[in-house]
């Protein structure tokens, strides 16, 4: 409960407004250069490909770890 409250306090203090510079404006202004049909695909396929690969690896590792902790296949 205390961790959730601390996290909520931290997240409420963040500034969620869009700024006129940074990655947001870069993505929106140059996504057509990638050559894919829409903005979301351009971000995932081109700019965030390594990040997405890392997330998939982490998910696979976590699922494998839980599977092994639960005993794997029982004969």
C-alpha cells in the first residue's frame, strides 16, 4: 500500500504536457521518411525496434523462469 501511494505521488508530480521539442515532434514530423503506412508502425518498426526486441526478450525470460519455478513438465 505504501509503495502504491509513493508511486502515485511521484506520477502525479510529472509534467504530461507536450513540449515543442524532443522525440515527440521528431516522430510526428519525420515518420513518412521511414516508408511505412502510419506513425505507430514507423515508431515501432524503425526507431524502437531494439527496445521492442529487448522487451520481448525480457518477457520470454520471465515466462521461462516462472515455468521453471513451477516445476516444468511433470512426468
